[in-house]
């Protein structure tokens, strides 16, 4: 397989000799021809569209080319050959003389394709799709490998050109030479001769037929199907949005026939690149297959990049699985040690601001601010007992801080922890007043520390497996992408950026897990025993309310 890739690389180098700025278009044309498909070039006059077809002819041994500039007055005789007068006269047989015309060509270039009349279109449909030509009573198997069509415009809507337009699997925009150094070399070049392709590099007919069988054997990983599925979903969602907005923009449409041909194109790309399976980098070629209008190019490229990224994250690398497990662990750790952080509608709010603590041995009510209760956790916070002078027979537990040292008697300072509709005061649990119709709280499953340690180990093992798989995938895909024969420099940069994002995501998950482990370990070190509130008072026995 590597030998084939090297050969195709050398063949492309020969075809692109003295070519300026059109190397990628020629590469796509060769890919299209080996896949048995047709390519449409959209661009203004004078940007070397016909040169692409002439160079493509050189890729095939004893290849013959047919070129024709369509007009509204073109006839089938000019494309498929004139009717043989002698056969019509002598044998009453209607046959065309096809030698030198489209039916005898290996590579065909049809300029201004949309000006073809219905009679020419109908024959072209059969030639493109089935590679046959019906010549009178005979059916000819065409030697056609690649059909390159060109125009400076897209097919007009409502002119019956939809079926012919659908047959062009690859649709490529061709512009003038953009790179200044290439432009200078192009205008200064005096040699316009065609290169000589060595016999051993050119593709023979038997070899071409054998390749078709090998291409059919290229495997498809499920991640490739996932890209297709995601693309279809994104396109359907886009079309629904256009419909809801009653937009005048054209909807996205890819026929089932085109999807099937797309898969063969991807297999052909993998085969010529020396791979036994279609890879995600090959999927970038779909950018040339999805749009029907120039305004759709950017949105389809965005959809494609998103689908490839999602497939890699979700199925190939399982980064989405890592994210789910990490979020679940965070939730468990947040629940561990705290019961209710949010307002409990079952608790009675007294005087708009307070919760009332029941069953205390005080001559009056004992209150605390509801906001203070919400801020409690299971680690113990200091409060002091305050006699409210505005409320008769009422005491309030208020937050204590170090600035009050010496001002509050030691026996009026208490340690509070949060309970379930209750508060622990110096390790004694006191219920809070509840509404009569309050729903009971659900039971809490107490997880032993060993369970959380096991969860950490499980996630570490998952990250380790994903890390190993990501490194292997990254290195292999990056190497494949950099040496890909049919991707543009821009597409290579897009893929490399996506691959680096995958690595950055994995690094982020590893850092998050390390932070969780550190926080969990720190909490256990600081609060190994939640029951020793008396230690807060230097071993002295604290007052019990």
C-alpha cells in the first residue's frame, strides 16, 4: 500500500509539472477519476480549467481526451460523433462514428456544460452514471475514466438541470493564481508543453479495473458512519430552521445516490493514500460534495468540521464519556458531607428571615438566620448566643468571628453543623420547625469512603486508557493528514487544529481530576473526625442548650 501511495505521489508530481496554483485541483480530478466519478469546476474564464483535463489524460496509459465548448446550438453529432451515412445507406443502420469523440475518450472535458440541450443531457446522464453509450442497436462500454465539466455559473433553477448537476460528485471552485511567487513564475514561463509521464507511473486499464475491487475492500470504521449521521442531522436541522424562518435560501440536499458515491470516494482516497481503512482526515473531502450553491460552502464546511470533531470525541476517543464520568464524580463529592445547600420549602420561615430551633432548654424561642443555616456545612462553624432586645423571650444564634474575642463569654460560643432539617449544636442535634404539610426528605445513601476512592481509581484508569488511545490516534492521524495526497493546505491545518483540541481537552480533564483528588484529600486531612466539637474549646465541656 505504501508503494502505491508513493507511486501516486510521483504521478501527481509529473502531472503538476509547470502547473501554478492548480495542484490541488489536479489531485482532486485524479481522485475523482480513479473513483469513477465526475468533477465540476466553477470559475471564470482563463483560470486553466481545461488544462486540468488535459493533464488528467496523461495519468492513463494510452489515454485519449475529448474537449468541447458547449453552446445552445451544440448538437449530439458534435459530442458523440456523426451518424455513419454509409451504414445508414447500405444497411439501414443508425450508428455513429464515435472515434475521436466522447465515446472513445478516456478523459472528457466539457466547458459551459449547462448550455447543453436536453438531447445531449440525456445521453450524458447514461454515460456518467453507467459508463455506457447506446449506439444504434449496439451498447458500447465506454473507456471513460474521468469527466471534467466546467462553467462560470451554476445550473439555473427550473431548467431541468438538477439530474445532471447531481451526477457531479465533486464540486470545486477554481480561481486565478493567488500566490505571488506562483503568479510570477506563471507569467514568466515560456514552456507550455505537456510533461512526459513514465509508463510505469501511468495507470493501465487492467490495473484500473483491479483497483476497483481493492477499493471495495477498504474498511469503514463506525466513526466514519458517525460523521455521516451527524452531518445528516445537522443538515436536517439547518433545513428546518430555514423552513421555520420562511427563508429564501436554498436548503441543503444530498441524495442517497450521492451518499453512496461519497463512501466510494472516501474509500478511494484511503486506498490511494496507502491506508486499509477510511480515516477521519479523508472525511474532509466531503467539503467538495455537500454544497449546491456557493452560499452553502461555509456552512457545510462548519458542519463537516463539527461532525468530525464530535465523532472523534464521542466514539473514537470517548472524551464525552470521560466528561460524563468526571461530572458525575463532581456531583458525588459535592453531595458527600453536605445534605442540602439550597432552600428547603419544608422549613417554616419565621418573621421573614429566621428558622426556629426546636426542643432547646431555653426560656423562649431560639432562632437563627435562614441564610446562616444555608451557609452551614458539616465542618463546624462558630456562633454566639444573642438575646434579642426587640423580641421578648427570643434568642438568636449569630455568627462569631475573631474580632469578638474577649467580648463574648466562652460559654455563649457554640459550634454549629448542618443537619437534615436540623442543626447540630456542639454535636447535639436539634430539629428546625417545619410546615405542617412538609413532604418528608428522601433518604440519603451514605457512601463509604472506599466507594469514592474506587471512583477515583476508575476514572484514573479510564483517563489512562483514553490518554493512550489519544496519543496513538493523534500521532497516526497527524502523520496521515500531513502526507495526504488530496487535502489542501487549509484542510490540513483544520485537521491538525482539531487534533490539538482533542489533546488539550484530555489535558484539561486530567487537571480537573488532579484538583478533585487534591481537594478531597485536603478535606479528609483537615476534618478526619467530625464529632470533636469540644476541641474547639481546648477540651473544655461546652454548654448544652
